[in-house]
């Protein structure tokens, strides 16, 4: 992460998932020497609770919202007393609030599901929408205990096209540099399915596609390797569908980093199949880094 003092911003909602994300964000802020900002957007509860609140004569959810962010802030202070922390509850919709925060953040950090009755949908309504549209990197904290707690000593980078994917590569190298861990740079490759009849041709095609993938990894890594000569880097060109390959390898990683293209002025989801699959199935936290269009 850069030399600027923009904060990390973590979404909070009182759920177990969001508390895991707050702990992860606190560790990340301490690691990089960055301030941490906690944001609880209680827009949905405001609509649901409006009728009840009118009958009770007090603002809907405000007291509970303040309690949730204060408790989360206290949790961070106990975990990392040195981290500069700020916290805010806002009656905005969660996606709108976090996207707004993303314009002045090093990264946005969310859990993989929220509280309430819509558990199955909440990654879709918050984490996915934020990861698809935010102007800064988004980390969705998900996966098993070892992955979330950084037990593997390894970061996984899904390598895209060298000319457009440099932001994701730089993000991964900075993260590895701060943690002092290893970096696995992986690019999946596949052979076109035609011409299976000729085994010699099939073998040479396999070699061609594998070597091309390895060359693309080297090209994508070149500038960052020069900037971070001490990073322990392992490169692998792996046969198979990229999403499957990366989900499988995420079981041995503490963070997986992938790029996502943003189209200016386009408000549809800007996530490829690989990032979308990882956000639902990876065994560790997922960092989605916006790439130049």
C-alpha cells in the first residue's frame, strides 16, 4: 500500500462476519502504519424500523448503530492500541456509503456476509457490489481460520495480462513486502480442445500454451521484481480453468489478489468470472484491485 496516509475503511454491521473483517482490517492497518476508519451504514434497518421508531418517538436504529461502531472501535483499540481509529454510523445504504468512502481510502474491507435474514444474498448486495464498483482495492474477508489469520505465510496472485494488470501486481508485492511472506504468482492456461487426434500436435500445443503463460507471468512481474528484489517469488503456469485453479490454490494462501477492469461511466458489475467465483468460494480473503480500462 502506498506512502499516502489515506485510511483503510472497514464496513461494520455487528455480524460475526463483519467482526472478523474488523480484526483483519486492524491487523492490516497496524502492518502498514495506516489509519483505520470504521463505517456502519444502517440504511436498510432505517426503512424496516421506521414505523416502530415513530411509535416509540426516537430515531430508528441510531442508538444501536452508534453502539455497534463504538464496540467495534473499542475492539480495534484493544487489539492494536497504536492504530489511529475513527468510526461513523450513517443512515445511508451500505453499498452507497462504502463506494463513497472508497474515493478516499487505501482499500475497503468487508466481511463476506452481513446480519439479518438475507444471509445468502448479502455478499451479492454489499460485498460483490462494492468489489465490482469501488475506485480502490476491496478486500472481502472470507475463508477458513488459517487463511484469515495469516497462517500460511503465502500470498497468491492471479496473473492477468501484463500491460493492464500492473496495479494488482504492485498491490501483491507491497503486501508481501509488509508481511515478509512468499508470493505465488499463478497464471492458468488451457489448450484449445480441437485436434486431439494427433498426439504429437497435442503435445507441442500443450508446451506452447504452457510456455506462453510462463512468459506472460515473467513480463507481468518484471518491474515489481526490480523494485522488490528480496521478495521470495514462485511462478506457476497451471493447466485448467483459472477460477478452479485459483480456488484450489487459495487453500494454502493468506490472501489472493486479482485484478478487475472498471469501465468509466458504466454502472454494471465489473467483475470477471474469476473474481466473482473467488469471492464466493476462496478459502482465504480476496483482494480485488481495480485495473486501468
